[in-house]
């Protein structure tokens, strides 16, 4: 059964496969490069996976100098809204358009208009694109052409990035000074359960081993099957913290501190705060790989030991950090408010390369050797090794 669509919601398929560019956008492609690329394996949802770890084991990205393979210019900012899956880049923009672009050369496959800002990336699972499509609604669209399958109205103002696991979509609704976490049937959008969090958390849930984790003024662990509360960890100050879950530990970050909690019972394992009292750790979620936690500070990126939270290295960017880190075996990729995309060595944080994207870089993902970066002026850049 389809979920009823609100009268004020309007979705329109603006393009189909083969359209050359975004509506009102321009595209620049370097000839001869896209045809020889291998197809991306995928970043199907926010922070790469339902655990929100920020990078899969064994992933690779460019570590030498890079060249811009293509760039697409849209009409408004990208926000955090990039996902790459099955040779397609899915992007949501501040003017309420969700588009599917060919990963090889940036040509538009289709686009759909919503009646509100799309500030968070979609989840792409089983040929369906699940995306918060404005005014707190979640839309399920066909990955092939953007046709609408169903819409679920949370009744809130914002629906952050969904997680999709075992035919269930987990999505938060934020507004009216309270937040609600929903579990929906992925096939038709019917509600399976909901949990009132009691706070406005502009955060996305992580789902690991039958448990849903989300952070706000408290951190919660819920049974994924029925929403039963398993544990709660209260903070003196925490808000809008998307967790990353790895090796039995929940990592959260907000304000000046980062925390590691035991995933089984919520007890604190460690916390980290920069020595500089003026340093404010950015609110984006951490990345976790190979027993290291990577976080972006106000103007500094940090690598911490996963077991104790001690600092391994730090790197100062020219301006404040604009994106959450994406991590591979050899490099950490992040964007700065100075308009630069940075690649740092995972071993010691030395800069491997820097690319000037021209505007605040708000989203960075890495797939099969290509770095995709979205900027606040609406551009999407695809960067590969020279």
C-alpha cells in the first residue's frame, strides 16, 4: 500500500537517461578520460554504510597529484548530499532537486524536483533511491528513472539521511523541538515502529548487528526489530551527532569533544578534547578505519587511536574544515571552507595533494580511485590521479 502524498508535495521527473546536463546547469568534461574508467562499486548511503564508518576496508583513492575528470555546475549548494552507486552519482541540492549523473562523465540520467531543500544524501538499495525530499518527508524513487514509488510524511521539518538494512528504512524526523526515529517497510513505506527521542537531532541513525544508534542530547541504542530501548547515555552537552560504529564501539562527535561508548551498554570508554580552548570540533561524524578514528576540527583534522582516543597526528587546514572525512587505506580526504579538497596520509597526516574547488567543500566521497566533491556553490567535481 502506498503512503498518501501530501497535497503540498510535488515531484516531477525532469529528465531521463541520455539528457546531457542538469536543468539550468553546465557541464565540463575532459575528453577521453571517462571511457576508460572502471565502474564504481559504490557508496550507497551517507558515510558509506549503515555503520556510518566513513570508508570501507580496502578502498583506494588517488594519493599523487590529481586531475579534474569532469565538473557539473548546478544552481545551488550541494550540502552533504552525495552518494555514488552502480556507476551513478546521486546528488541533492538546496533548490530541491535530486539528480542521477553518470559517474564516468557527469551526464544527467534523470532529475526529480521536490518542494523543499534536499540537504542530506540518499540511500540507494535494491534499485531504489531513498531520500529526504523536503518538509520532513522521505521519498522512495526508482533508481532507473526517478519514478516515485512512495512518500512517507514524518510530520516534521527535516528528514536527515536514511539507513536501509534488511528491507527496513530507518529515518529521523526533526522539528517542533522534538525528534522521532522511524522504522519503515522499504517496499511500501508503511511504519513499523517509531521512537520519540525528545530532542531535535539533525543526525542520521547507524544500524549494526540488529541495533540502531543515534545521538542527540542523549545517545540511544534501540532494537532494530521493534524500537525497544536497549540503553541510553546522557551527555552534559551533545546535539545532532551521527554515530560511527566499529568493533563494538560507538563513536560520536560534537562541539569540542569526541566520545567512544561501549556498543553493548553505552558506558564511556574515552573522550577527546583538543588542548587549544579555542578549537571547536566540527559537528560532522567521524570516520573509523584500521583502529584509527578521524575527526574534523574547526580548522584541524585529527587522527586518534580507536582504543584510547589518544592523538596520533593533526593537520591544520587553511580555513575551517567543511566536510566529514572520507578514509581509505592510504589517505584521508576532506574538504575545507577555503574551497580546497585535501588528501592526507593516514600514517602521519602529511599532505599528499590539494585541489582548489573554488568554494566551500561540503561533501567528499571516494569510489574506485575517484574523489567526488560537492561544493556550496553547487558544483560537483570528479577527481582522479594524473
